């Protein structure tokens, strides 16, 4: 299983990559805009995306900014030109289906997003997506079970030997992260804040305190001897 850090912040990405905690980067349009520029408007607007690729040296997921077939295809081609590391995120709407196929034929790796069911996932894979993105945070927010959706999709892909990865996007805490992992997600994308929180457990803190007390006591004993 792989972990992608969901961020467009250079410092956060560098921290995750340098510590060996990230296998890729997931960017979102709002974060890219906040990082300083709209990366999908023209060739000069791809500087932030290119910089993320340079920092990460890992797969970077970047979103198109259109919803019509011709424009999705155009945006996808332009994003793919930024770097060989770029995987193009495309929302799974009807107009996107033909664009996904055309981009796949051009050798562009497409991640179909806004996938919430096994039926959608099957169609996305059939259209040419190499990965489907399941927003588990949104499913849970609206009373569904995101991890169950991931499990359903992973089970269907496994049963039919479908070569398409399942991305579980933005679990909000360690328990949800673990459920997505158990459900068969190939990739889990988390924010830097959640990624850091996965390192933390109350018993770890308690154990560290005890370890430090034992170490201090041992040193005092040796000093008096």
C-alpha cells in the first residue's frame, strides 16, 4: 500500500518525502491556487506543479479545470507535458469518458475522481483510468461508509483481475486510515496534518515518559555507584 501526501505546500511535501513517508503527492485546485497560481490556465501557469514534481520526484496527481470532453482532453494533455511524473485527475462525468480514453491512448495516466460506487469504478476502469479516487471523507460526511465503498471497489477489481488501483482520499484520522488500508486501498492520500497524527498514540507518549524515567534512574544509579 502507498501513501500520498495531499498538499501543494512545498515545505509539507519536502518533509513527507525526505522522511520516506510519501510515495506520491495529491494536489487539489484550491490548494494549487493558494500556492500562488492556477496551474491549468496556460503553459506559464504550471510553474507550481513543476516545482512540486521537482521536490517530490514521485507521482504527482493534478486536476483538469474543465468538464467538457474537448477541454478535458486539452487540459489533460497540457498537464501531462509538465512532467512525466504528472498523473491527470479527471472527474467521472459523462463528458469525461471519451477524454479519458483519448488520454489513455496518448499514454497519459488518468485518475478518475468523484467515484463513489463499484459501478462507477468499473466504468472508469473500462474507459481507461489506471486509478479511481474515492473521497472517503465526503462519503462519511454524508452518512455513508467510505471504507466500505473502498472495499466494494477493491473486491470487484480483484474478482475480475481489473488492472486499476483504488485511491482512498482524505481519511480524517488514524482509525479511518486503518479501515481504508484493511479495505484494500492501493493508495491512501492524507493531508500533512493527518500524516503527522498517524505517528501519535497516547500509549506511545506514556511509554516514552516511562522510558525516560527509567533511563534517568539508571544514570543516577551509575553515578552514585
